[in-house]
């Protein structure tokens, strides 16, 4: 936000609800735009104003939301109308709050919802990654098991008892317990 007074008010609202919250203020007039290398992942949520000095918050929002490390963005405005709200939401804002209607309760409620949704999304992403890794590991284990079974099968097919050779030219029937096939996978069983 380009208003120091408004940044102070928001900081108070947040600090009253979360005393240990770490809040970073960004003054777009004195600090300019956020650099593309600035680490956004360290933040749980961003509050972004529509009017940023001579800059446009919607432009900032679009640029920030293209980044993978961008947390949920709550878009604030004192000068906007419903078309700004719609454009902000279409550009990736989590929610839109009008400064004129802003209360501690409304801000805190919106922040809690955004934080909970972001946490659920992180957990969901972790579960998807874990499932994918598990699937890769399982398919890798199955592939290794199939290769081992094929190797054992090749060894057993070369064994005299499996070939039916008893020595002296006499043929023995192949032992069915030594090698079998099921579902296109060779299974090796040990006869007892």
C-alpha cells in the first residue's frame, strides 16, 4: 500500500490477532516494484493495494501470480469498483476487500480463510507428490522383481532337472513347481 497510515492500521489489526506475526511493509513509492528474485515463498499471504503510487496493483498482481512462489494475494482498494474486483479475482487474487468497509474482524476472517486454504493446497500437493513418488518406486520395484524373476527363470530353464535330463540320455518330466507363469510374469517357486 502506498499509504503509511493504512499500512500501520493493517499491521495493528494483524498484530492484535497474531502477536508473533512477522509483517514486512513494502512502500511502492520509495521501494519501487518487487524484484523477480525477491523470495515470496517466505510469506503466507500478501496484501496488495490497487493504487500503488503511480503504479497499478492489477499489473503487480498479474506479475506476482505468474510466480510459483507467490502466496495467496488479498487485493485491497479504496478507489476501486466492482469491475476492479472482478479483474483482480480473474487475475488470481484470493479475495478482494474494500478499504472503506475494512474492519479487523473482516481482515482477520479473510486472512484465516486464505491461510487455511493455502495450507490445504500445500498438503494436497505434498500428497500428490508422495503418491507419485510411491508409484514410481512401486513400478521400479515391480520392474526389478520382474527382471530378477526372468533371470532366475533363465537359470532354471538351463538346469538339467528343468530340461528333463536325468543324465545317461534319460528324460525326466519337467518339475512344475520350479517354474510357473501368472499374469505375464514368471514366478519362481522353490520345491520342498
